């Protein structure tokens, strides 16, 4: 049975004195498919702005926002209502040729998946490859999905989650060295490890719904969520399959897709520029609320 969510994502940039703004790239509209349907969307910007909606090379919906005039605050509020069906993972059968690792993609698949198969971060001493290969069984055949499930679980259980306010994603080798990272760091680590084993992966940005945060109080039901990141692996027969190493999730109702990309930097929720005195910038505040309706 599908569930419905109201999601509001508010981003506020503050400045000590009026500044002008360049174009901002806003990725907020959920990515629709058989398991996710968008019922309503809205985008509010202050100060007033010109807005154009486009699709990027990955068919993500992107708003190009050009604020007008100068201001001491730029506020972008994205809100939408979605219907979310349960997304399977363990229940989806794989093609017989892909049930056990290693497996080979077809020629056509390799053409289509080329950019998702090639690692994008260096591993000069083979540390990342060695870390990835620990999930290959030595006492018998290795199930392809089992390998990825074990890797997903290992990151959740053995690495420490550490939220970071600064932009960007740390390299997989830094994440391994620190044994810690953010959701974006964990997703990239698993992506690059799987790619070095010959499994195509892509980065996913979106939102996480946590039912334990629902509270029926005097103000009604208030859902709390956050911007989030995970990955999808392409498994023949099952297609793009979700893995969330931050929470050891394998689909379900909790993950709300917004954008997919070859690399995390291509799926930033908001990116843009401003013009003014170098010390004018005071900071950014982000608030994400996910409420089941």
C-alpha cells in the first residue's frame, strides 16, 4: 500500500550586508518512477527570482534560479507531496548469469553503464580494492547481492557517522583512513569499492523519512527528516537496486529519490554564487521536514 509524504526543504543564506546573486542550481523535485509519484510541487524564492525548469544529462529535474536585486538573505523553500510505494531489493530476482560474483554485463549493458563502471578516485596502493575484496567469500560461491548487502552492513556497523557542514565529499581512501564520514562519504565509498569489483553504481541524493520521529502532539503530526545520500547498483534482472550504507537500508518506504548522478558533485541540492564583500557571508541554515500524511 503506497504512503504519502509532505516534504518541505528550506535553505537560508545570510549576509552581513546586501549582496547580489548569480544563478543558483536547485535540485529538489523527486525523481518519479514506478515506486514514486509526485502529486504536487512548489518553489518559493526570496527575493523575487526568475525560475527555469530543465532536465540535466541524467534526466533529473533542475530549477535554474536567478534572484533579482540585492538582499541580506536568500531564502529558497522547496515543498512537495509524493506517493511512495515500497521499493524492493532482496525480493527482486537477478538474471541467472548475475546471481553469483563475478558476473559479466552484456555488451549493450556495458555501453550504457560505462560511466558507472569506471572508478573515479585513485587507489594507488590498492587499499580500496583490498577493502572491497574482503566481502568475497573464500569458502564457496559468493552471491552478488549478498556481497553488496554485506558491504552495506559493514559500513553501517564498523564506520562512524560524522555530519559535516562543509561542501563536497571526501575521497574513499580518506573515509577508510578516518573510519568515519557523512552519508555522502559512505555512499561514495561503497560506489567506488563496488566499481573496483566490476559492479556499476550511481549516486543518489534525496531525503530520509524516519517514522520514529513522528510525534502526534498538540501541533499535529510533525515529521523530521534530513537531506540524505545513498547509492544504487545495477544488477541484471533487478535493475537499479538501492543501498543505504549509512543506515543499512535496502529500499523500503524510507528513501525518497531526488537526483541520480555518476558522481556526488553532480547532485548537490543547491549550488550558486553571490557577489559582495568577502566577509559578508554569515552562513547557511537548512531545515528539512518529512511528514507522513
